[in-house]
C-alpha cells in the first residue's frame, strides 16, 4: 500500500521477474528480502500496472514467437 495515497500497489511479474519502472526486468524477491528501493522501482498503481502489463505481454516470447505472432500462426493453421 502506498503510504501517501493509501492506494494498493501492484507488481507486473512473469516467472519470478518483475517489471521495473525503467522497463527492465529484475528478480522479484520475497517481501522479507526486498530493499527500500524495490517498491519505488517495481510497484505501481493498479491503473499503471495494467497499462504496463498490456505492453509487456506483447514482448514475451514462447518458442521464439510473441503471443500475437503465435495467435496469428494458430489462427491461420486451424482456420477452415
């Protein structure tokens, strides 16, 4: 929770890595091992976390394909 606004804060995480404010991905330590700078770098308002997640999801690859490219491939492959 943000001490100033009282708003819940959210991390954008994927397989143990959190998206930092500068766009880099970094290890997401358990709460007991987080330093004082981690929340400022990796926690966002709900609205901002959702916006960042929507952008980041298009950068994740599976078998060298982005999700959009994978969906296009399977749509073409299985279309009537």
